[in-house]
């Protein structure tokens, strides 16, 4: 894929576009705007867990996710097919693959981002590997919501949203997607 300007790549599954995902997308868009670069998302159409026999509940239809990513300021959505070969890449090989294919100026991810075979790469690993290649990495802190008792710290995650949906608690799932207290 050719870019007119080097991309800032937001990395993640972005399977629900909850507040944590939106924070990563916003940071990507801001970094790209400041540097005159192309804001782009690198993601997978199917949840990587599907390759290993798990079928996570789909939070948002694929077409809606793409439309929302574009509405949130992304100019490009790179959709890689998650294959067995890709799943076996070490963190170093995965970063090298992204660099070779897309020549990113920067990466943006959430602090709980994992990648590479067995999810061995973390956001800290990405920072280290990217720095070795002269690429900046922005790590976006975890987004939390307040609980009904007023305490902060419930991490917004696709897993928590899926759990709410599987238990029939659409109200809790909707609040998490909006970033409201649960």
C-alpha cells in the first residue's frame, strides 16, 4: 500500500470502538495532524482469537466499524487478514513486517496492546523495537469508568462489553461503549 504521506499507524483490533479505542484513534489523528502525516489504522477484520477456535461475540458490524473509523479522522484503514503465518511472527518480525509494508512515521497503541506470537509483544516492547528502527511510539493510557458506588478504575474493554452482552445486560454494554459510569 502506497501513502502520499508517511502514516501514523494506530494498532489494535478496535472491535467495539469503545472510549479506550477512541482515545487511541484521537491520539493517532492528533499526531498525524501535528506532523502533516497520514492517520491510519492497522487492524484485522476478524478477531485474531477466531484463528484459534474461539468465536468472540461481534460488538460492532465490520462495515459500521470502518465507517466510524473514517468519521473519527482516519484517512486509511488497513485490514490485514489474520493468518496462521502472521500469528507465528515474533514481535520483532511483526514490527519489521509493518515497517517494510507501510514505512510508518509513528505507532499509536493502548497500554494493554499485545502482538506477535502468543501475544508476547507488549506496548513497551513496541516502544523498544520501534525506537531501534527510528520510529516514535505513543502509548495511550487505559480508559476507566466510574462504578455506581463512585469508585474509579473499571477498565473499559471489549471483553467487559462482550461479557455484559452475553449476560443480556445491554444497558451496561451501552454505558461502557459511551464511557458512562456503570
